[in-house]
């Protein structure tokens, strides 16, 4: 039994070593591929609206987010996994403008925001 295993491992050892080296080089090339950009239309979430206020007028429901990351990760990324949120806590009644930035976007690790369209959202908050 031992001779059979030794023959299996050592027969054409140089060919096996070259194959392993080529597999490693291919893995490095694939994993180091340049990042790609993808556009996603995602929901806009309004968080922490004070109980005594309501949003008056038109509420934007979706925004377009351009993201950059590894192709394999972006190919599997669903728009439902990305969230753009605006924190409304501590606001008073009136008109408010919110600048949408990368900090407003929840993304998986390794994915970054390139651009958000629109980059600003205006809301009117009115007393209930």
C-alpha cells in the first residue's frame, strides 16, 4: 500500500509542480482583476422621522447608485442588498435638503460608491 501511494505522489512530480504553479498564477490573475462599475436603482429610506412630523409633498422613493468593486461580487449583488438612508431625527417642521453621500449608502465590504443620482433630496416636514 505504501509503495502505491509513493508512486502516485512522486510519479511525474515536476508536471504536478508546474500544474500547481500555473493554477496559482491563474488564481492571482483572476482575483486581481480590475474593479468594474455597476449602476443600481435602489430604495431611499427615511429613518427616525419624529413622531410629531410627517413628510408633506412628493417623497422620492428610489435613487440611482453607481458602485465599484470586484466583478464577481457585483454580479451577485442585488439592489435589495443596497440601501440609501436619510436620518430625520431631531428635525423640526419646514423644508430640509439632504446631501446624499457614500456614508448614506449601506454596501457589502469591498464595494464602494462612485456616484449617487440625485446627490441631494429635498423634503418638507409638516406637523401631524
